[in-house]
C-alpha cells in the first residue's frame, strides 16, 4: 500500500517524525527525525540518492 505524502506535513511512526518537502528547484526531500538524530534523503544526478545523517554510530 502506497501513501502519498503531503508537502510540509509531519507524519509520525514510532519515535520517527517524517516530513516531505522540496528544495529551491522543486526536487523532493524526505526529512526523518528520531530520538537518535536526523536523516535527510534527496535525489542526485544519474538516478542516485544523497543521504545525510546526524546519527553517530
């Protein structure tokens, strides 16, 4: 089952808060916040994905 995320709306799942947004070029960005840190997922060139994390492991 797929759920379409609305822009700039927070969704909660367990200890995660998920928000879908866009950058200045209207590229989709997913922001995930947890008790452990934050993760940002965004598209890159050549069908690749950039993942930035503040989680220390």
